[in-house]
C-alpha cells in the first residue's frame, strides 16, 4: 500500500490508479523524465549523430543493393548509373538502359557479393557499437534516477519511513525506476526511428501508387481509437500488478529480516502460507495485466493485417496485369515480380511501424504507472530542511536547551508536552522513564529528525531551525540500541562515518567502550571479518562496537540510546566510568530504561507521559520521598 503523504507533501503527478495516459500527462511525464537526460545530453547528441550518419550513408547503399539483386541480377533489367558506380562495373560493358545477358548478370553477382560483404563488414560493427553506446547511456540515466530516489528517501522524515514499508521502497527504487530507460527509449529514441521508417516507407509507396498509400494511411484511425480505448484498463491493471508485486517484495524483506523470530516461534509454515497467498495475488494481477496487453496486441495485428492483405492484393493485381507505376522509381516503369516484392517489403514496413507506435503506447501505460510511483517519492518534500539563512553550528560552549517543546506524531498521538530542559556542556545527562514516555522522541528532536510542533530546541541560544542540517548532524554522534553492523572488518565497522582515523584513535575509542579487550582476542583482531549484522559476536560485543564507533567521531554532542542494555553490571560500570571521563567538555545524553544505569550519570531527567517530572542529580532524586524516580526505582526493584 502507498503510504499517506506526510505534512508538506507535494501532490503526486500522474493522478490516480485509473487515470489513463492522456496527451497532457504524457507531455508532463516526458518533461520530468527528460531532466535525467541532462548528464548524458552530449552522449545522446553523439548517438543521434552516429545513427544519422549510418543511415545517411548505408541506407541508400542498401536500397541500391536490394534493387540490383531483385531486378538486375534475377531478371536482367537494365541497370541505372548509380548501381554501376556502386558495384565498380566496367562502364563499357554495363551502361544505363542496356539489357544484360547471363554472363553480365554473373559478373554483376560477383561484384554485388563483394560490395555487400564490405558494406556489412563496415556497417555491422558500427551498428553494434552504437547499440552498446545506447545501452550505456540509458543505464547512466537509470543510475541517476536511482541516486535521486535514494537521496530523497534519506532526506524524508522518520514520520514518512514509519508509515512506509521497506520492501515497497526497494521495489520502487529497483523495479519501478528501471522504467525510466524504457520510457526514454520508447518516447525519445524509438519514435525518431519509427516515424522516420514509416515516412520513408510511405514515400516509396506514394511513388509506386498514391492510391495504395491511402491504404497505408487508413490504418491510423482505427489504431488510434483502439489505443485510446485500451489505455485506461491497461493502466489500471498494470498499477494493480505493480502494487501487488511491491507488497510481495515487502513480505520477502520482512520475512528475511525477522527469520530469527520466525524460527523461535516456529512460525515458518504460517509465514509460508502468507507468502503463498500474496504470491498468488501478485501472479493473478500480473497475469491479468499481461493478458489484457496480449489481447491489445492481437487487435493491433488484425487492424494492420487487413491493410497488409489489401495492399498486397492490389499490388499483385497490378503485377499480374503489368500495369505502369505512378512514377519511375529506381528504373521501375511497370509492375514486375521484383517490384511487387520490393513494394510489399516497404508497405509491410510502414504498417509495422504504425503498429509498433501503438504497441509502444500500450506499454507506456505500464511505464507511466511505474514512473508515477517513482515520482510519488521524488515529489515528497522533506518535513525538515535548511532555512534560506541557515548557519553552521559553532562548537557548543554552554549546552542544549529545550524551550517549552511539544510534539506529536499526529493529532491523537502526543509524544512530548511543554518540555523545558537544559543539557549543559561537560555533563552526562540520563533520561529515564517508562515505555512511551517520549525519550526516543527527545533524541529525534535534538537530531532534528523532526521539528517541534511548538517551542524550540537551541544550542548555545541558536534555534536548530537556523542551523544547517549537515552542520548539526556532523556535530552529533549517536549510538543506537539496534547496534547496526556491516559485513566488513572490525576496523571498518568502528571507523564507519569517521575520516582520517588512525590506529591510535581507534584503540582509544575501543578502550572507552571496553571493546578492546574482546577485539584483541578475535582471530584476526581488528581485521576480523564480521558477518552481516555482526553475526558471530554476542549482543554485548556488538553494542560495545557501536559505542566505540560513536565515540570515535569525537563529536561535541554524544547521544546514547540504551548503550549498555546488553552489558553485564560490571562492564556497564566500567564503560560509564570511562565515558564520564571522556565526556569532559562535551554534551552527553543517555537514554535508558535501566535505572541502575541512570544512577551513574551526573544528572537525571525523568520523563512520564511526555512531560518532564523531575530533574536533578541521582542522589537528589532518590532522596525525594514522593518523587517519580523513587517510585520507578521501587517498581524496578520489586
């Protein structure tokens, strides 16, 4: 399912699922897609120049060679001057208007084979090179679009990601985005060649007999009517198919991500049944869409087939009776078998190009649906962005201040209310409270993942809305509860996000996080390769590596979200003792459910139901007989 647009979202271009691709929306979609051609515009110019030059040189050669084979070599009709020069024949033996005997035709065949072979040897590698060049250009465009999608996904707020499914984003980025190359190929590159071939075929047919050209033109009205009437159902079915496959991708991602839980609860069969149900739904939706498209193609074939039969039959009658052509073309004056074959090829080619354009129109419904889904992401404006007059954040000298901050994830989901709080430099401040008290939201506001609904968050008196996001987040280091590690070495995992890292700094950060003691015992020490998500390490070891990564950044603000939840009491005490010494001159915000951990901090903030209930040192709060912290501590001990 598509997530609901977040606050500040721009309306999605392309309309709803039942909109068909009208000319106006096609123009808008084309214009939006063309912006991704900008990085390759010079390559496209070179490509068109290459194909144009190839056609300009070899198309007349090919037409002359075809004419020579069918009319001169097979039937011995008099050659024209251009053919004599092309084949390099002796002008004394071969001259325009002269009939040829068997000897002359055999000699012409030898010359024809030599010239055709040389032309093929030259034209084939050039055509292949241009084709590969076209593929490379289109893949560059696809890469540009994927980068744009990822950049936009990274800039969107957590509210958007909380309402979205990871698998849907993956499908849009990988499958839907690939349609931009087909779109550009179908609506920018192919029409140029297709229309050019149709006009060439039409010109040849007109030269033979304008009355037969009318049959070729007559295929357009029924084809256009068919295309217009089929567009809406095609687009509706293609959208349903893509949404169903997107749901299936999301199911696969969730199944793989939760494989440990599935095994622990023996839910494999139940999950397999869910997957089978969604897989069948995706198959049915795709089958319906492809079946409708196949039916559309059959109807296109019948329309052009009638024209082909009519044109071919009338040309055959003219050939049988030896009627004169409308004008002499390449030496043709009357209808012959060679002329009929040549005419039939050109007539068939013209009808095929007409059918090809309408086939492209049908495929455009699927392409447009895919690009609509891509632009739904690109059209979303980030809730949090830099102000026009944003400044870089100076190194904090005083601290962070929450001034009457209120925030909610929706009208009925308040998370923080009237929070007034100071986080001074040089102290470790622990935020505690029951689940749902607003602790994680407090961190998100400090990172400016959201903006408050009311009030401000300030650093040294400067509101975060006036600070550049890149500057703010480079000044903040964070260790999350999830302990995300990558399939890389220990060194690469700890150094992730840090620049100019030396072994000395790595070891110092590991010492503060008490990670050095187990790193040295690993098979290859710092160069030990970890599995995906840190497979092979205990949860406590993964947590200490994540903490070391945050410390290594040496940022003036350090945020720790349950940083010791997986540590034993002794290791936790040593980590917090070393962290307190390291934190001098920095702002450290520690969020934890464990009150025993909070007691090791310099200051405590107790949150409950989104409000600050108490602030003070651990000893001060424990001493309050009716205090919230004391009540929570008593409940934890009990």
